[in-house]
């Protein structure tokens, strides 16, 4: 059993309604080799759908509904929120994850917003919803570009963005921004090199970390 789930009641921090949600309470350590964007290998790939919940009463989305919201309740009925930030034809957990990203932006939690859009993209990758997954990655890039101070001293996000850009089809930008890029970490330098090579070939597919030259599977 890779992880154990439990269903319990959560009280919404926005409207006070109580609703039932399933969360992960215990997990085995991740096995196998993750994707370059750190999406875990099976059997932990499906984790992500437990990382968000929606209040059935007011529509508030967050990792846990009892977490404080950085928004006014009115925002939950705004056009932006109800339309999933303009990303069309998404539903279920992917839409909840996009709504969480919108709330993170409102609260200036830009890194968490990028992560949430990435998680939404993973869920959409699983549905083969290519266009919608791309729209989520593009939304993540927009946050990264729009709030440079939040990401300035974080090489982890800088290198993660290489994969998000490539998977959203921004090949020339990956080559321009990452070619010859050296990081303090050798692994990151190897990832940048690998991403540039894939981008130069117009490859927007998911790749595993052990495909990077010099990186072996553990
Ligand atoms: Zn609520």
C-alpha cells in the first residue's frame, strides 16, 4: 500500500460549512525515478489529486479547507474565479487546483501558485487534456515572469521553470535562457543542458530524471 487515506470533516475557513474530504494520512517513501519536474513515479503519481479540496458551500479551494484564506468571500463569486482564471474545459480536481492557484496569487504566495498550476497540469496530463495542461503551465510562467522578486534567489524554481516552459512549447525561450547555464549544483547544470537539448528538438513530452546524462536511477 503506497499510501493510506482517511475521510474526515473539514470546517471551511471562509463560510464555516462542514464537509467531508479524503486526505492522505500515511505514505511509504516515494519509489522509482521522478519526472524532471519532480512528479513522482508510480505508485505515488496519483497523490496529487488529494492535495486540494473544495468547499461545496462557497467554492473555496485550498490544500485543507480549514486553512485561513487570503481572500474576501466575494472573490469566490467573481468571474475570474468561477471561470478558472479563463482556462476553458477543465473540471474536477484540476479546476480545484487552478482555483487554489488563483487564491495563492491573491495572497501573494507566488511559489505555491506556480506549484498549484503545475499540479493542475499533471492532473490534465493524465486526462490527455493537452491544451488545458499547456494553459496551466503558461499560467505558471506568467506568475514567474510577473513576480521576479519572489523567485529571484531560488534556483529550484528557476530550473523547474525550464521544464514548465519546454512542456508549454516555449522552446526558443528555453534555449535562450538556459543554454550554457551553470548552477552551483551539478545536477541542476545537467538538467539545464538536458532541457536545452530537448527544447532544440522541439520535444514537449514528459521525461524522467534518469534520462539526464550522468544521472542514474536510484
Ligand atoms: Zn466554504
